[in-house]
């Protein structure tokens, strides 16, 4: 599994994803699966939600756009997915 880390500045005001259905990312894939994480601050506790994406390699000089429904992300802690109810349907 590949790894990439993208960090954005804090949003002012905070970014509320409640009304959104998905996240779209622009990427160049090397064909390996990747773990994509969303880190949230909830009541002064960091929560991490991860999803796995896998695309064929991106053709040279092109970009891929990949849409991931938010309900595909799962709670994640200490290197493992946490079993439980879905956070958002």
C-alpha cells in the first residue's frame, strides 16, 4: 500500500462537511492502493476516518479525478479500522 500525506492549513471558519456527500481529489496514480485519511477535531478529540483508493496508473501528462463518498470512510485508530456504526449515510 502506498502512502501520501497532504496537510492543509486550518480553515477559518471551520469547514463543515455535514451538507456534503463526497470528497473529490485530483491525483496522478502509480497503480498502487492508497489509504486516504480525513482528520477531524470533535469536542477537542482528534478523530481519523480512512478510505482506501485504488486506480490504474495515470497516463503520462494527464491527471485523474477521483470522487469518494463520505460514507465510504471508516473510523481508524492505531493502524486498524474500528468496527461500529457508520458515521454518515
